[in-house]
C-alpha cells in the first residue's frame, strides 16, 4: 500500500511513519519576591532596608492599615518616604484603608511605585484605578479571602497587579488559607485566557514550605513578612524564595 506520490515517485507507508517529536516551548516562571516590612524591626529600619537592598529581594512591600478597614494601624506616607530614600527597588504599597482616593497623591509624593487598593474598600473601584494610573503609578487591586476571583472580571484589563490575600488582612504571621491555592489557579486561567500582562501577588502566610505550591498554582509575586524577617538568615531565605520556579508549557 502506498501513501503518497510525488513527481511520479511512489512513497512507501513505512517511510511516511517517521514521526517528528514536537517539543512544546517552555517558559520558566520565577517568583518575584516582595518582603513585607511590617515584620521588620522598626528600631533598626535603616539596617533592615540595607539588608533588603543587598539581598535579591525584588520589591519592598509596604502595608498601610487604618484601623477601620482592618482592625490594626501600621504606618503611613511619612514612613514610606523615609524608606523610599534608602532604596531604588520598587515600593509596592498595599493600602488596607477606606477611601484610598484621599491619600493616593500623598503616596505618590512619598515615592510609591505601585499602589494596591482593596476591592472591598472601594465602591468606585474603577475611579480609584484611573486615579492611581493618572498619577503615574502601577495599579493593583487586592481581594480578601472571602471575595471571589470573578469579582475582578470587569477591571482585570485595567490593572497591573492582583493581590490575592491568603490570610485575612490586618496582621502578619498568620497561617496561609489553603483554599487560596484554587483561587490562584482560577485567576491564572482568567489572566492567561485573556492574555493579560497582570501579575498575581500572593500575600499572607507565605513560607519556604508552601511557596512552591503557590508558584506552581500560578503566582508571580510572593509577599513574605515573617518568613523573611524572623529567619536566621533573611538574605538566604529571600534567595531561596526567589529561586522557586515552575516551567510552563506555551
Ligand atoms: C497582612 C499584610 C501582609 C503581611 C504578611 O495584612 O498584608 O503583607 O505583612 O505577613 P506574613 O508574611 O508574615 O504573613
Ligand atoms: Zn500586604
């Protein structure tokens, strides 16, 4: 039996059975590491910033709490302005506050590169995003553990970062909520289906033990407070978090 004829030449099926093995291209996915200074020793803030600068940390994660949206108060633009002076790394400001529109300009002046607001705190979320972008900063939207990923659908194309809370916001050193992994996967699918350049940042309870699963689920950015600052060797811990990678087939 013949499988083809080219310019009068007949080809034997056995020749046609030569198979090409197609190797799908892979991209490696490495975590961006954003240590949260909430867990730093504020009496030695300058040294802590120096340590982060000398480390492989990618961003400084700065948690602002107002005692209203969350049951805790942390620090505001004044402290961020000081931190900004110590570093050239991007300052990733996570606003756990009501009415963030009242402070966006102040955070810009303090030197924020990214400003993330909570969907639960913003009845006019799209306006908040426009404001942050018009000030020349990257815009992030954070969702709490009870907020579904689908609530982001109508703003996903307008933002740079989704911050997925894997603990309830307000405090460091809490335990990672396991259900967050399926939320990360769901969000990854949405972002990839629409081919959007949005980063998934996971915040709360990230440890050296669970970081691999978090990255494998699709996270781009790992926020880590206590895991970094309570570590015996914070720089080595940052390097370990940063070297976590997953291969993704295109
Ligand atoms: C919690 C903050 C987190 C916190 C994370 O509300 O948004 O950024 O600092 O701390 P760890 O990594 O210790 O859970
Ligand atoms: Zn945070």
